C-alpha cells in the first residue's frame, strides 16, 4: 500500500502514545545520573518541595496535548469573550482600589461638603444676595469668636434650601407673592445640640434634627448622628443656618426632634417615628438687632440644650423708613384749594421717610404741626412741562409735581375730584430758588425710590406704620402691626367708615 500523507482532525482525541524501546534506556541513564547525596536531599525536603521535585524527575517523554471543545463556558460567554475580559479586569481593579471604610458627611454640610443654608426669599444662591446683607450674615458676634462661620471657608456658590409651605395643597389657596423687597431678615444659626442620657425620650445612639417655622414657611434640617460625650451625655454638631425675610413682626418657632438609630438588632428601628424633644419661640421684630450667642434649655429639666446665634438684619434703605428721621427741611410753597379760588401758601416743610410735615413758615417747628402729608402712595417727583397750554397749574421752571396714586385719597374725596376736569392726583410745590429746587427734587426722588422698593403696591400696603413709635406701642407682639388701610379699597363700605383712615390719606385740598 503506497504511503500517502495522512491528515488528522485536531478536534478528535489523539491516539495514545506508542511505547518505544529507547525510552527505557534514557530513563535508566537519567536515574543513574542521580547520586546518593541527591537522594538524601530529596527525602529531606518539605512536602511542597517534594511536589516540585517530582515534576523535575518525572519519567517519560514529552507530553501530548489534546485539542477538544471547551465545555466550561456558556453560550453567551463564547459570543462576547473580549467584553468579559474587560469587565473582569475593571471589577478586579475596582475591588483592589475600593476603600474599606465608609465616610460620612460632616455636620452642617450637604453631600458635596457645602454649608447648609435655608432661605425663604426670592434668591436661589448665596452670591445673589446684596453685598451689605451677605457681609452681615458672615459676621459673627464678639462672644462667638471661636465659632467661625462655615461660609467664610466656602469659596463656591451655595444653593439655598427652600422651605415647605403648610396648608397650601392647591394653587388657589396660596398667598400672593410680594414683589417688594423684604424690610428685614431673621437670622438663626443652630450650632450644637447636647443632651443628657437620663432622658427617656433620647437614646444613646440616635439622630437629631431641627426645624424652624416662620408663619407658614417650615425649614427642615438634616438628620445628624449624636456622638457620646463623657459618660452620660451625647451631643450633635448641627451647624445649620436659617434665613427668613419678614415684613412685619412675627414669631419664629425652633423645634428639635430625635429618632433612634437603626441597627441589626432592631429590625423595625428605621420605621420608628420622630419624637419632639421641645421647642423654643423667638419674637422677631422689624428692627435691626445684633447677633446674640445664647444657650437654650428645652423643657423644664436639663435634658436638652441648644447653642444658637440669632439676630435681625435691616438694610440701610429700610432703616431710613423705619427710623422716619428727617431727610431734608426748608421753605416751600404749596398750591392748595381755597374756599373760592386756589392759592399759594408758604410753609416750613420737613421731609421724613414716610411723611411730609408742614409747619408755620415763621415759627417753623416751634409751633404745632399744621398739616401732615402721608407718603404711603407717593410714586415719583418731576418737573411739569412749561410749554403745555392745557396744564392745570403753572409752577414755572422751579416747580415740582409730586405724583400719587388714587389710593392716597379718601373714597368720598376721590369720587368728587374725579368729576372735575384734568384731575391727575398730583401735589404741586414751589421752592424758593434753583438750588433749593434741585435739593428738594433729590430728596423727594430718594424717598420715592425707597418707597417703591419696600412697598407692595398690588396689596395696597401702607408704609406709615414703619416706625419705632408704632412698633413699640404694639410691644412687638406680632399682631396688628399694619393698619387695615388696604381693606378700604377691596370692599364696598359706606362713606362714614372712611373717617377711620383719615390719618393715612392726603387732604383733598392739596391734590390736583
């Protein structure tokens, strides 16, 4: 039979190797090459070394490998072998570089490490606040020099946490949003909560949380893990800041809650409700007050103590309206309605934040006040045009026109004056000289800018009560701070009821 080349299938098992006669000779020669010393060392080795040495003196020729189909991998594994290799490498790297400890966020910071600041105002970030207000927030009192504010060490922009509003489920019951700038801001920084272990409401391993409510706005803080301090005390470093814009005196309520810390032995610990330890109320007035460091004791016993810093910020512009100090004073001539014909009458005038006071021009303020013009609804000042032939009053180039809204008049007077021709709801004044006219114009423009900034025209909000005298007479109880002047124009009442609001209306003899 001729010798043809034979092709073998590599997938089939190979036949067993044939024994050759020369293999025994080679084996005997390899055994003879081993000396007695090598045998003695061979038996004195350890078990692990024996297994290694056994491979070195293994008898027989070269090993034969068999190529067979692999059955250890699944069908999905054979389709994507490269993807599995990449995933296995990435998983091994992640396991090798993964930390062995779990890090928790510091007290008073969010997940990104930024300080926690709650704010109910229109701004969304801390850097949007006015510079004057931001500097006051970061400045701490002298008694708290060691308690450095976390905002000083944060260079990035901080996003405010907005409050939730109570009893406002539907848009129809929401309160109207005021477009006016806030007159004051209440500041409250909760630094630390310390508690004694003797209290039955507080566990050794628990969470603490605080919330602050002003009117219908509720700001809820984060859960902070309590740490054991001493033998019988625990404490939690919260360090959260709460900011509330206010327009009238109110009360701020601080509540502290506790919750047991879940563990493997307490299966249902995470489902337990919070328990309120106590609360503290702060009377907030629309007056500037410096920050005060205070330790508050919740309840009758010493079970829980709070370390807080609180105060009230009032901007310089709103402070002018609150103080109601004299801004400018001088001689002025006012165009008024007489019994028969109009006339010019001279006064000594004193312009305040919310009032224009008119005295006798000879005795000035040494005599009783003649007229008081409320500026609650004063809008702007201007020079009336001199080339208008249809103008109602000719005041010349030195005259000024004070523009009011219709709410500045009594309802009865407004109905009567609206029937007259060319009624513009203005008050005309005439200074003595060009320099006096310029000074009066700047003073009226400054007052108008403050009123337009802090007044809510949509709600007919009165500014006359923004003074320390009115606030002190109410003892800052948080009720009745504003007069009910706004309700006059929202409901139909009889003309006799208008006399109750004479103090907030401009006398009709001055309006044109």
